[in-house]
C-alpha cells in the first residue's frame, strides 16, 4: 500500500486494474478491479467518501475530465482529493503532453483537471520529495470538493 504503515482509515476502498496487487493490500477494507480508461465511472454511491487518493497514475488517464467529475461525485461536500505524482512513468502508457512537460508543468496539468471539472476549490501542491533536488521528486496536488 502507499499509505503509511500506521494509517488507520475507516472504510478504505481500492480501485485499480491489478486484482492480485489489490488483494495483497492489507490496508484495504475492500477493492474493485476496473480499467478507468475503458469504463470511467466509479461503482460507488454519490457523496460516499471523505477522501479520494490517486497514487502515481494520473498520467495514465485518457479521460481525466470524466474521472475528476467522478471523483467529485463520490466525495462528500468539502471532501478532499489527493493526487500523488513523480516524474517516473511508463512512457508507453502516459498521455502525450505528460511526456513533453516537466515537473512544474505536471503540477499545472493536474491542477487544471481539478479546475476544469468545475467541482473543486483551487488546488494546491506540496513537494514531499525525500531530498528535494537530490532525489526522485514526489508531489501531492490536492483540492477540496466545493461545498455547494
């Protein structure tokens, strides 16, 4: 799992493409196997989550507007979405503009996904790289769902 070992969430639901990896994640309460590039709808009720996380895979989404609208749909008002990203990727899977841009531009790309969904407050970014400038970068771009 990408959560800290001492993380104590309530109902922690995984959504991803790899059944084996999801089944081995002991921090999940349950999981759903789904390729969001083929079926960009979440199998969850409206306003059913306090937080949504996406770990180092936003650069593989081929329908990001639809996905970010779905994230907003399943978040409770004021709920938060956190997108983690690095500059590492599978070039054959990432969308083209990701491959043609740098770390700062990646942050703006993800921020634009929040913005153009029309469902989130302005996004912010945090650099959580272990040794900024001397290690692989790791950024968290996050935004809260608007509280209508």
